[in-house]
């Protein structure tokens, strides 16, 4: 049995690696074409060269690998299983003692290895590479991370009311630009406006160090909500320490798309939104999708295993492989559809993220059981 498992693992891993490399090479080429538009441009004393473009594109490969691993696992596994069936190697393995449940267990162990790899790439390697890419682009292109036309908005509760915080952009070195802070009392009246050109999050002190800060304070003569008369005082500071519990991770989470955030940072950002009575539906769905996405590698290997029990005529393998690939693509399409529908219909985030995997796992196990019983 050890020899059979070694043969299956070796051939399948080799095929998956070849498919992943082919996909990465294709995306590398397309990303390089996009970067070529900046080659030759001058930014201060620095000219953006082909080497800078190659560096930026290389840093983007881990993100593509995270996105492509499940489909690469599917294509590689289907190809190996179909080839085993066509050459009757799998028939020989079955006569040598490789039963259905042992074959299923062997493929699940293989899929579990790719689950671990997907988690490592998605939560550690890809985010680190993306940060390095942002640093490189900030150095050579002067680019910053932004979200939308008005930047990132966050809300924070205080003992006297609420704060609405707006940050126009987060630079690659962590500096904040275009900071606006609005404070409201319990009656919903604005009591403070703060504008700062830039700032820095000081995690150890739980505050922001703001530069060129302009404060406008509004004080009301009465505590009634209808009182519109307010005394206005203005002040300015070259530097100002602003106490807040909003961390740099929360800001990055608000600036970046949810699918680009590590799972732990996404979870922490969801807790912040809930604490401040903000909607976290979109982020919760993305969190559970990131939890279940690596498990799709298990779905892919289970989906590929029934191909080993089929009988192929000469030259018929390509059609079956193509059908399997289409089934895998439909899985990812269904996954995206459930994500958008769950956000619109306010479905349970965990069930929304888990449903496609459960559906395809049941279909794959049903096809596997039917082929084993029938044959």
C-alpha cells in the first residue's frame, strides 16, 4: 500500500505543480503587460524600469497562487485519475488491494496537504508579498492605498457619543493622509471637527500622532436636540496626540478589499464593526469564505476520484478532463453567486459560505459511491 500511495502522491503532486506553474506563467505575462505602461516614467530622480515592473509582478504571484490552487488541484487530480483509468493502472491498483475507501482516504490526505498550503499562502505569504509590493510602488511610483473616492470610513463609540473617522489614504509606510474626524453627542449633534494633513498610528500608546491638525469645537447652550445655536472655537496644532482604539490593522482592513485580508485581521475588523453597531454582513461572508476556501481542495480531490473508475476508449480522456474542469469552474461560479446573494438577502454568513462546498461534496461522494456499487 505504501508503494501505491507514493505513486499516487508523486504523480498527482507533479501534475498539480505543472498546472499551477502554467497558470502562474500566464498571469505573470498579463500582469507584466499592465505594468509596462509605467516603464520609462520618471518619479523625482527615479525612473521606473523593467526590473521594477518585474519586481512588482513577482510580488503579485502569491496572491494568484492562492486563487488558483483549488482549480489546479482539480485539473491535476482529474488528469492523473483519468490517465490511471485509461492505462488500466488503477485496475491493477484495485486488484493489488486498493479498495474504494482506501483510495478515498488517500486522496483526502493529499487534499489536506493542499489545504494547509492554501492557508499558508493566503494568510501569510500573499499578504506579506502584497505589502512589499505596496512599499515598492510607493517608493518608485508614489502610490498609496485608497478605497473609493472618499477613502475609508470607520465608526467608534465614546463615553459621550460617537466618532466618525475618515482616512483618505494609507501609505505603504503606514502613514495616514487626509484625516477627518467628526464627533457627535448622544443627541446626534456635531461637537467637534478635526482635520489633519497626515498622521501615524502609535499602537503602543493607543493614539494617533496627527500633524498640522485643525480643530473646530461646537458647544451648545442647552442639552435639547432642537437647539441649533452653538458657540464655535477653533484651534490648530503642529502635532496632536489623538486617543483612539482604531488600530493600523483596522485601517488596512477598511482600505483593502475583504478578500485580500488575512483571516485573523478580518475577524478582528468584524468585531470592531459589531462593537460600534455597524453592518458586518459583507465582511462576515468573506470571513467564512476564507475559512472554507482552503477546504475546497478537499472538494476538488473528491470530485476527481470518480474519474479513476471510468473506462476510457483511446483518445477519450480529453473530453472527460474537460467535463471535470467545467464542473470545477461551476463550483467557483456558484461560490461567487452565493456570496453576492447572501449579502443581498441577508443570509447566514456561515451557511452562505459553506453551501457550495457541501453541495459539491455530496454530489462527488454520490458519484463515487454510484460508480463503486455499479462496477
